[in-house]
C-alpha cells in the first residue's frame, strides 16, 4: 500500500492512497522525470485505472471527457516545466463547464528555481484564477506530522474539486532527488512502526459534503459516551437560534460544550446546561487533561483561540468532525478530521435527534463539576483583586454590561483575556472580532463601523492596536451612535510577554514589546473624544452600565505589562493545579 523505499516514494504513495480511499478511480499520466515518484505510486495502485498519454493537451481533454462521463474527479499528472502549461486549455474548459479535475504538477525544489535550471518555470498558481483551489505542497518529509499535513491537503483538494461546485484543483508537488525508487535505509526502517490502518481510518469514499454526510455519523455520536462539542469563533446572524441548536445537540448527545469567548454561547448560558467556559484552565492540569481525553470531537466553526486546547487536541488521537458551511479547511492541526459542509441549525432542522444516548455520561459530569470549581476560583480571585490587572476587565465586562451590548474584542491579549476570564451570563452580549488574519490592522475603524447608528457598543483594545489605527477617529464629526473604548494601556505589546522571546533582552523590549509613551488624554483632546482615566474598579464599573447613548468615549485603564504577564503565568497554573475530580 505505502512505498517506504525513500522519502519521495513514501510521500507519493500517501498522496495516491488518500485519493484512492476518497474514491479516485482514474489517473492520466504524462511522461517525465520530475514526476517519477508520482508515476510509480499511481501505476502501482491496483484500484486506480492509470492511463499513460504522451501529449499533455490531449491528456487534459481526455481526462475532461472521462470526468464528464463518470461525474467523478479524474487526476492528471505531469512533470515540471512547460508540461503543465499544456494542460491550460483543458483546465479552462473544465472550470467553465463545471467538471472535476485534480491537476498534479511535479516541480523542482525551491533552490533550483530562478537559476536557469532545466525544465524549471514558475508553476505557482500556474492556472491563475481558474481553479477552485490551489496548493503548493511542502517538500517531502517522512515525519508523521508532515504526512498528516499531506493527507489532509489531499482530502481538501478532493473536496474542493466538487464543493461548493465542481471544478479544477491544482496541486503543485516539488521533489528533490532521488526521483527513482532508490532505497533509503532510514525511511525503510519506518515501515514496521507506521500506523497505516489508523492513519487512513477516517477517510471514506463520498462525493457529498453537505447534510447527507451527517446521517452517516450521527449514530456514532449517539453511541459515544466520551465526546465533546467545541463551539469556536462564530458571528451568526441569529445568535439565539445558533445557541439553541448547539444546546439541543449537546443535550441529545450528553456532550459538554467547550465555548470560546468569541462565540455567543457564553452570553446565552441559560440555554445550555452543559456549557464549559474554563476549559483552558482545566487543561493546564496535566492529570485532568489526560483523564478527559475524548473519543469524538464535534467542532462547530473555527478552533478557539486557546493554545492549551489546541495542544491537547493535537497530542491526543480523536475523531474530529468540523461543522462549517464554507469550503475551506478549518483544521490547522492536520488531524483526522471530517468536514461536514453545513451549519449547525441545518443539522438540527433536518436530522431527527430523538434517540436517547445509550449511556449516562459520567464523563459529562466530570467536565461540569470541574467547570463549576474553576468558575468559583476565578470569581473569588477576581473579586479579591484590587490592583488594575488587565485580565479582570473581561471578567468585569461579562458581569456588568447592559443586555444586548455589542463588544468588539481586539486581537493579542484582549481576545486571550476574554478566553480566560469572560464568565457565562444571560445578557445576550454579541461579540465581534477580526480573526480572519488575526492582525491588529483597522481595529478602531472596524469597531466604529460596528457601532455606527447603534447604541450600547464597546471596544476592548490594547494601546498598540489602537495607535495603529488612530485615523479612525477622523470620523468623529460624522459619527452617529455610541462607542465606548476601553483602552488597556500597558505601554507596549503585552502578548509578547507571554512568548519565549521575552527571555531575550536585548532585543525584546525595543523590537518586540515596542514601548510607547503616548498621552491618550491629549490624543483624545486632539480628535474631540471624551476621555476618562481609571484609578479603581468601582469607577470603571459605574461607567459600564448604563452606557451613553451617543458619541465616542475612551476609558484608559493603566496596567503594568510585565506584572500582568507574570500574574497570568503564575495564577493560571496555580488555579489549574487546585482543581480535582470528586
């Protein structure tokens, strides 16, 4: 099945075996040297009809005709250089006709590009905007992690050739030598210990990535007594219906719901009795993290921000089902994931979940008990904290804000503190965020756009994110509605205090923390913005409820960046170690 003779034969055989298990039945091979590992892998596979065709242009149209007849994707393989360019007319016709082709072009490694090496051209996005999806794979490696990366990218390519509409996928595959199946002893030695069955176990042959897929898996979910639901980043049009749908699935399956702060779930907590908001803290306790390993994970939307959660998922082997209506790959961990291309409300509306679980879940009760302990510890710690610590702001906002307030959370520490300390409530608060690229660009302007023409709006931001976009204040004389900006001024980038680079001084302070000494009172005066300086928690609380009806207001909360970072590292660990299963 897999060819362990060298790193290139292993890489190529994983690629081909993945396609075969997904349902590929036909591959068209054009001759050439750089594509040798791919040719060997396809030609050796007994379940794929591999057809050699000399002329690439003819091969592309032959594949097109075959795909039209079968309704399934057909793979096309060629060597590096102009060979792939000869596929172009067929690529255009396939895309315009809505026919599924998977184009696999072999390529030279990066060090041979831009140096007049033979048969080397720029193959990156060779077909422009015509393909549904394009990927250039990394150079072959024999590590399990990189082979998982390869597998999941090929699964994504197979899906994108058919969903949300049929078309072309282009996979560019660079190879170093050896291209022939020459034996490398270190690679051959991996064969005895490679987990082949487990590696491919989640792959099934299907061309339907919509609701029908859910019928295949719902019985597995119902028979599992150790599963979790992860509610990640989400901005649904109707938060209440979204929360109700997740709650219904959770209660039917008896699965706890680990809810990200950027999901509306924490602000509709009365709907979901199995809501877990303190999972980051719980998973910092290594003993508990080991005991709580699930058999199944249902992920709704993107993964939460929590690094602890991501590392826990990556470390342990789970079946993970990702419910998203988009065609993108939502698994940066390259796990054994199955994407269900729909949304949670459509699942609830169309699938009968009337079968009761086949178990009483002690696993669920463990999560709920630990979450209650953790919430009590967080509340006690925050209530007794007098000094201005930036993490307490998120906790205070979740307890204090008026109903239906919209809260824009800036990136870096603002979103992470919300993940740690935003407690469940029933205030119907609606979170907003820019987590597409996770940058600080346009934070103020995005929040002003959210707040325009509306009441009860908050922006929680650090100083650098705000300073990066102060031109947003130029709208002040035309602004309608209200926005209160809570500015955490810790004189620099607090997120960097949490990273390993903080131990290296120099260059840490000057080049990473980038401290600033801006006088925000004078900045607000320049733009005509109302300004308040916070000296106590009581003062801040009074300013949060009720909120003004109109205008832009900035509330500065001065904190100590280094002390806040030290507090987080120490107390999160301490609070986690105090948790016990009863």
